[in-house]
C-alpha cells in the first residue's frame, strides 16, 4: 500500500466533465495497492499505522507558522483517489509495467475499505474519486507539500 499525500488549499475530481467530489483545505491522498497486499491487510498493524500516520501527519502550520498540526487538528478534508500507477515499474523500456499493482477486484475492495475507515475517523470530511474511472484531478498544492507513505516502511517491528 502506498499513499502520495499532498497538502492542498483545494482539490477536485471530475469524471466525464462532471464534478464527482471537491474539498477545501486538506489533503489529497493518491492511494495504490500492490500485489503483496492481500485481503487480510485491513485490520492489520500496518493498515492501522498507515491510517494513523495519514490523519496525524503534521504538515499544517501552527500559529507560529511551523508545520506542527495534522488534518484532524485543522478541520481539513481528505480527497482519496485510487491510483494503481503508484506501482509503476519504469526500470526497463519506456512503457511502465504495472505488474506490481494489485489485481483490480482486490484493489477496489481495499480502496473501499480505506475510504470507509478514513470516513470513520473523519466523519463528513472524506471525499473520493471513483475506482477505475478515468478522472481529472485538480488541486492547488499548498507549500508545496508532498509526502510519500509506503507500507513497506512500517513492516516488521
């Protein structure tokens, strides 16, 4: 599981020219799942760690202007978008391989569970794209601040 997290002033997802979701200040979360992620991932220690990290990342400014606050503390929103291309392998040739990405059926169930678990932590403040859709994602990256969270960094001890 990988997240690319961007602090935003605002963001949106359009599908076929229609606005599917939008947020004000908060975080855009591009979420991808890999072949090593299985149906047992939700509820695991690494799942909990990744969600805890995400909602508590201190990337928002406090009164002194230091990045010291998380999205929960500033009342920010989340826009969660599925992104299998986070598992692109570009080592050979010019066309990325996506063989390391989870199978779509599993990835969709993990994405749905991720969104539900985040919504339980931040009621009314989690918005989503549509799994598998061709989406236009627009955002104003504030800072800019972009952070990568990878479940592999939290495995083991």
